[in-house]
């Protein structure tokens, strides 16, 4: 959203500064600070590790989580200051952890227009001619990279400049957001492995995996940091759940039908893997018995060659249009939640309504 661009720029600056400091920590002369072999291999490995993570974080991203955290704060009438911007930016590091691990789970090749972290490290292993399996090395390095982002997120929040009281007040929301996101990741894996096609299951996964860390969690976190009252937090909850589901459904549609050149990530991965999405559940629910059997067979093949046929089946079943309608209904729910008598800053309400439009209009 255009009106949020100044905020996004401030978040980008915070992330660039923080990641630059982390890179400096591993590039300084380590003489007397631990053993380093004569060729400096260890130091070079540390630099590659940190720079690869920093590259993923800084080469793109909507900064939606940080923005919603700041909006949750300013919705109470508080001004934007460096502390809340840095606190919001910490959520982008949490998001980076989830992205890196999610790409490993999904075997994705690209993210934000570049190679995923596990593919980057696998390529480095192969080009260096190191011992062992390059693919496994890439997976292991990516797991470690995601874990480091989790640690960095805590550090940035702790060093944000927010008062200790505010951070302690927000900590339960922060912890619940992280736990629910991890739960959502596991449910996503189970649903895929078990071949779930149920609509309720798909909605449960979307709420846990996406709404918790993308919309509801950040908005409530910002509000709680600011000491928002229960009525406003409840409105944030309803708004965030509706927007989060709409956001995930829009992402599912883009992942299934959009051009990778526009999205910066592969098209059809979720269809190939049989992810339990609302889009897939709608297609299954709306198909006859023959169509359902065909859909299960295509998804079960785990082949990119089947993706085109799955897309056709979804179109024929009316699933794509059904999801578009769901997105619009969710948008209305989100707007109603922050427009029906709840006390929220007028400028923040306008921004939240604008975010709904950005998601629902595709």
C-alpha cells in the first residue's frame, strides 16, 4: 500500500542496519578471539552463512507483519517511534525463519526472485567439491539459518528500545504467535502426507500457519505492546483472522495460477505437493465422484507434469471463482470488525481498510 511505503522504508532501514551489524561481527579480525586456521576458512564460512541469510531478508518482502505491528500500536493513539518500528521489524526475522524452513519442507527452488537458502548452500557445496551429499548439506544449513533468524528476532526485540514493561506485556502474544506458527507448519505437513481434502482442515491450517504470524499475531502484538484495551484487541483478532485467511487464499491462487516472474517464486509447487489449501478443498468438494478420483490421482502423483491438469480441473469445478468469492466475503468481515463502534485511530482504520482492498482486489 502506497501510504505504508514510508513505514516499510523505515523497517527496511532497521533490518539493513541490524543485519549489517551481524555481518560485521563475523568479518572483524578475530586475532586473539579464537582459533582461525591460516587460510581463514572458518571466518569465510561465517561470512557466507550470515550474508546468505541477509540476502534473503533484504531482497524483497512486503513487510506486512512489521506494518501491522506498528498499526496495532498506533491504533491506540500512540505515535510511531523508533522503538515500535524496531519491535515490528523483529517480526520480519521471525518470518524469515518460517520462510527458510518452509522452503525446505516444500522443496522450493526460488524465493523473492532468487534461490532459496537451502538451494544456495547446496550449490556452494557442489561447486566446492566438498565431501558428502550437497542436497543434504543445503537442508542442514537452511535449518541452522532459520534457527539463527529466530534468535535474531528475540535480540532485535530485546534491543528495540521499547520499555521493559511493554515488552513483558507483549511477550505472551509474541510467544503464542511463534508457537501457533510452528503448529501450523506441522499441520500443513500432516495434511499433505495424509491427503486431507476437507475444507475445515484447510481453514484450520490457514488460520494456524498464516493468520497467526501474518495478520492476527502482529496486530495484537502491537496493540498489546501499547496497552490496548480488550475491545480493541478483540477487534484486531477478528480483523486479523479474516484478513489472514483472505491473504492465504490469495497466495494460494497466485501460487496456482500466477506467473513466477510476477510472484518471485515457483508456480504449481503446492498443487504438485497436494497441499491442503482451501482452493484444493473447494475443487474436491465441487467435483463429482469421477472428478474427485481424478484429482486424488493427479495430486498423488507428486509430479509437476500433473499441475496443468489440476489447474484445468479446478477451473472446471468452479473452485477458483469460489475462492475469489470467499476472499471478498472475508474482506467485508475484516472491514466490519474495525468499523463497528470500536475505538481505533481514524488514520489507522483507513490503512487497515486499504490493506483489505490490496488483498481482496488481487
